[in-house]
C-alpha cells in the first residue's frame, strides 16, 4: 500500500491540494499529468508505467492501453461518464472502474437551464448589444406554459425538472427506467421519445453515451421537432448526429440549439457550428463550478483509496471485479 503510485490527469486537481494531501496521507505517491485537450494511447501508456491507480478525466483507456498497463488496479473518474474507458476490457483485467455520480448534478442542471434561458430570451444577443454600444432588443418567449422534454430522467434530469416546474413549464420525459414516484411528485409525464420530440418546445439531453444512445438524435428524429423548438445538450456530444444537426440548423428546420458538448473536443476552429447564428456554444463547462469540482475530486479520491484497500468504492461501474 505504501508504495502505490497514483496518476492524476484531471485539470482541476493540483499538487498540494486537498486531494493530493489525502492521497499522500494514505502513503501514496502522486504524479500529476493534467489532460488539457487530447492524449494518444501511446502517451497514456507511457504515463501508466508503474502506476497502481489513476484519477482521470477523459483519457482513452482502450483495450490496448489497459493491456499495456498490467500494474493498474483502479481507474477513478472525476465525473459520471465513462465512455472513454473500455469497461469490458478493464473488467477482464481486474481493473476497478469508478465514477462520481451526482457530484455535479446541480451545476449541470443549472447550466442546462441557463442555456434554455439563452434560447428563450436571447440572453447573449441582448447582453452583448449594450456592451457594443447599441440599444436594439431581441425579442424572446416566456418559459411559463412551454413544454420541456427531458431525455434521460436520471439525477441531473430530475434536478432540471424541478427547476422547470418552478418556472411553470409542462414537463415530459423519456427514460428506460421510469421513476413514477418522482414523476407524480413533480408533475412529469413519461412519454415515448418520438412523442416527446413532437410536443416539446425545448428538448434537453441527459444521457450516458453508449452503443444504444450514440446518435439517438439523428436526422429522422430532428425532423419530428417543432420548427420553433430548441435542442439543448449538456450530456455527451456523441448522442447527437452533428452533421444532421448542422443541416437542420442551417435550413432553419428547428428554432436552434445550445451545446456544451461535442463529438470532437475541443470543437474544431473551422466547425460549421461556429458560423451559425441559431446555436449557442459553450466549452464543456456545465459541471465546472468550484463546488462541483471540489466534491468530484474528493469523491474520486475516496473511490480510489477504497478500491486499493480492497473495500467497496462509493460508486463502481464494474462491481463484478470486487466480487472475484
């Protein structure tokens, strides 16, 4: 235990911070190699030499990387998504994969709601108008009385539903698992995805990215949306077919979109999305609050410590590894 080496790649964790102090107090050696944009498999393999556990962001833990890192025992994500990790390969090799669900639920729900306000009240246009010396007003619409469709009524989707209810919105939702008790308490109506898309004025996506959810919003489903409706995505870029969305936005077949996540990140400088006037873009910052990051880092560290001590982490993706 005292010689375990921990790689930390999450950009908001730093040497000497609370997480570092906690890990060192457990006798671990910490190595900080923040991931600012992208990292290749070879680069990650080199960093993982001699590493027992890793607290990470979206590094590519592919089958090849895992196969070349026999000492690795734990991957602890400072986030809820784990689409960058080949979980079956990790499970086969006995590597515990942990996440931190719920730690940024308020932050992401608030950002999703802020993006919805940008769409409804044209906030960016109005706020920048005065700063650039003008006084023209961009007219928006009320949220009260409008229909919000939430695709994925999990932890974050529920937080968004509660905020929308306070704004007197009608709320539709679709999910594989239906929490009927929550729905009844917060006046949420479960409907099929196609019905949700047809009836909603705002569609907010809150999905994990996997084989079933990839491009769940495609050309066919975008065609179901109202010509005045807005699509909001703060989950994963891959749940939307970007090419189909760009075409729908270019042809003004939907009212617009607000995107915090993209299929390729950072968003390419020459992406057609940057040139469109009916889309709001943000740099995958929905969960980036000091409160969410503090809790995320601490929880990820706790998961890693428990796993290395052969105790059950707070949240584990592949619990079958623990049962061996």
